């Protein structure tokens, strides 16, 4: 049921998503800068929650091989219409792809935004682990509960009125524990894109930069 609600939410606002994000808490330039800082050389990256291709397409233009996956057909339609070469409509839990296929997995402004279930989060991290090559890197962004609270209603204007959904904030210690338990070594935790700052209390994001270091 939750997946259906998220799908419906993003389908309805897919046409206005890019414009709305221009007035968000971070700029596309700064988000892209962090991805390039994490992956300085062209490589193969899976973009989880790729949306309209906001991050995927600039990376593709820079010579990165990008595979996008998103739960929303509307968002994927937007990404494909703009030229994203490979993309799939799927929730990440159901997404199927060859193991050890990617040098990186990224999920910006998505991550664990729509779940508080540790079992689901652990399965998602383990999926990242399986899809990555040895010493591959995950850049995984979730809302910080110290900024957003544990639960917040999102409202988004569209051409057909306002749509809404619920997103969830998280605790950094809990997320680090889940990543380490799943075979990752934490390299950095960032708290915001604009400006780029390391994690500290009260910043909006929990952006985990972690390296796969063992087989699970």
C-alpha cells in the first residue's frame, strides 16, 4: 500500500518536479559536485530513485554509465524523454540486476525517506552491497530526524492541485549501524549539499558515503 501511495504521489508531480526542486534546500550544482567528489572518474553507477534524471543525465553527459531505477512510471517517462539511456520502473526491493555490476550506487533525496522499518532498510543496504563491485561505493541520502522530525507531511504543488505524502526522518547512529552490519565501511557522513558540510546536529540530510569491504 505504501509503495502505491509513493508511486501515485510521484506520478502526479513528475511534470513539475524539476521546477520545484530549483527552489529546494540544495542546488543541482552542489548535489552533482558531491557525486563527482565521491566518484571523480567516469564509472558505472546505479541511481536509485532517479526520478526525472536530474542527477543521472548530467553524469551521463560527463561520460558515466548510468542505470536509473524509480518506482514512478511518470518520473521514468520524464527521464527517458530527456535521454536517459537505461532505466527501469521498479521499487528497489524488487529490482533485479546482475550482482557486482556497479562501481557506485547513489540515492539522492530518496534513500530511506519512505520507510522506518529496519528490516526493509537492511534489505535495501544488502541489495546495494550485492550490486556493487569489491570496494564499490554507496552514496545514500536520507532525511535527518533532528531536522525533519521522525515523520513529516510533504506537500507538492502540481498543475492539478496539491499532492501530499509522508516522509520519515532517521537517526545517524542507527543508519551507520545498519551499513556496518551489512559489510560497509563508513567513509563520510555529510549533513547538507548547499553548502557542503559534514554531519552535525540540526542539518537536514544524512548523506552516507560508504565503501563495500566484505562479502555478505
